[in-house]
C-alpha cells in the first residue's frame, strides 16, 4: 500500500489517476486499517497528504461517525483553503454530516 500512496502523493493533480487508484484500493479494503491511514494522512503536515486523507475518508462509509470530528476540524481549522473546502464537501457527501459540520 505504501507504493500506491507514494504514487498518489507524487501525482500533482488531486484528481489524477494515481490518486484515484489509491483511493479506490482503500475503499475496496474498507477496513479499520484504511480508516486509520486516512486519519493519519489528515493529520499530516503536508496539505497534499491531508487532502488525500480527506478524499480517502469520504469513501469509507463504514466509518462515517468517526470521520465527522476529523472533517469538522479540517473544515473550520485547516490552514489550507483547499483542504477546508474538501473536508466540508466530503462531509456533505456523507449522509447528513455536512449539516452537522455547519451546525444546522
């Protein structure tokens, strides 16, 4: 999985094929290890890693409730506008979590 993530992070396009492959592979796993990896990425220093973490997290439907606090934190507190936007958009994709992030 490490090689897949390295390739995803090397892809300059956040929607590029290497990133889509990594996200798809983790979605297929759908396990706690995949969620833990996404959570770790969301806490990384690099905005590119945090963005990838958000994109992975939204694909792991089994972990919606655990994703909410992480997405909330990133949506309102991240220093990168792209990460904030992705976290808010991702929360909106998860059944009603967008309303909770916004407090409505």
